[in-house]
């Protein structure tokens, strides 16, 4: 279960750079994970870049910015739901 979700651009960027800026408690201390939602009109390109890096997509910053613009346009039309499969803990540090 994912309980700590961030979606706004500036907040997501801060969480990615230094989680303690917005979290007084580490979600892992409670068996939870942190998740930066990228299916929002508030999504910033840094969050999309982080997700593309996690998935090893090899996208350039320019490609990520274009994708972010598309996500924002789609999210203005309807709510976007992006399902993230659970990754076993043993693989999360890879």
C-alpha cells in the first residue's frame, strides 16, 4: 500500500531532491512507500524525469518536457490514473 503521495510540481521536486523538506517522518518507518504522482495537471517535468529514469527509458530533458506538457493537457480534460505495480523490496535498491 502506498500512503504518501505527492503531485504538485514544486513539492514533488523538493521531495525528490530531499524528502525531509516535506516529510517529518520517513514512510518506510511505517512500512509505507513514497510515490510522486505524475498523472496530474500539477505535474512538473522533474517528476516525469524521475519516473523515466526509474524505468530506464533514456529520455532527453526535451522529450520529458514534451511528455509533461501532454500529461498536463490530458489531465485538464479528465483525471489520469497511472497504475504502478508493486516492486518487491529486494529490487527497490537496484
